[in-house]
C-alpha cells in the first residue's frame, strides 16, 4: 500500500491531532503527580511509557477511522472529499480494511492497556462509540455530533489516565476532557457548514438544524460562548497560572468573534475561518496548560 493511501485510510491529520492531545495530557498527569509515579519528566521509564501512549493512541485512532470507512464505503463514493479514499476508489477491499483496522486496534489497545487497565478500557470504549454509534447516527440525526463529541474528547482523558500507573480520573482529567468536549461542537459544526453540500450527497445531517441557517449559526455561537468560561477552568480551580488563563481567554475571544462573524454573515467563508481557527485553538490552549501547570 502506498503511503498516500494509508494516510487517507487512517485520516492522518485527524489522527495526529488526537495523538498530540493525548500526549500533552499524559505529561500533565506526570507533573500533577509530582513526577514520582512514572518517574520524573527526565526519566527513561516516563518517556518509554509516553512512547507507548503515542504509538498505541495513534493505532487505536487509526483503527476507529478504518472501521468508520469500512462501514461508510458506499457513502464515501458519493462525496467528492472522500471518493478517492482507498476503499471507495477500489484500491483496497473492505475485507482488507477490516483486517488492518482490527490489527491496529488490537496492537494499540494492548500498548495502552499495558500502561494501566483503565486506559485500555477507555480506548476500546472510544473505538466502539466512534465506529458503531456515531458513524450510523450521522445519517439519522444531528444528535450524532453530541455522541461523536465524547470519543472526540476522550483522547485528553485517556492521555491523562495513562500518565498514572494505577490510572484514575480526577478533577484535572475532567477539566481536560471538558475543554476538548465543548471545543468539539464549534469545531465540527464549522466543518459541517463548509462541507454541507458534500455531506448531503451521502445523506449526512450534521448541522444543528440540518441546514446552513440562522438557528445553526446561533447554536454554534452559543457553544463558542460556553467555551470562554470552560477554557478558564484550569486557572479558576488553581491547576493553571495566569499565563494559561490569559492565553486561553484571548484564544476563546478570537474563537467567539469568528463564530459571531458566521452568525452575522451566514457565509461559507466565515465558517471556513472558524474551522481553521479551531485547528489552532486546541493545541495552543493545551500546550499553555502544560507549560503553566502549577497543580495544588
């Protein structure tokens, strides 16, 4: 298989973003526990386990995307942005795709499970929810976005849980999950607005009302408003300093302004600007939380 086909099969850019999110959360977990659970940030053990997380997370995410494409292969043939993927284009059979997905899923889950049991269980739950709940719901109701936001935000939680030998979900884990969970809505509705014509060719209903209308823009704007206080939670609860609070506030206000422009104009151009803004928002906020993490 050519690299180009493999990158399309696993949705490389999405997989990279997901893995990046989990890896940052892992390091935050190590810092939150005083650097004495997996060893310090400079220990060999810590970086070996970080590597396991990155490889395992990459494979699990790739597997979920692969299963998604096996299920949607006939629909992918109908959309311009997906018709050149290896399965709808006929360069790979669904049987081959299924075997690759299962192989990546098993190896990825094993690597994550070797860190602790909860990390492995969460990774399996993420695959099942994304491939077998979110995927079929996309043609039935806009509720699919709410369902999809859960596995979309789980990487932040999985990364944090993986950063502890005995794996647990605490306040910091929930903060990381909450930021990524709320971000998912604005991010995905911006994409859905840009690609709505293409999505409709496959019968996908992903905008809040199913249409590029005022109500869909209002709902998107409301979630951008919610994003402002949610992004400040690390500082409010004392886990982050004023630097992460300041940067998160600025990024959230820019995000809000972009969502307001979509509400004001209802134009695809404004939605595209919001979409690209979302690509920058999450990694910047997460990196600032890591650098300005102070714990308690």
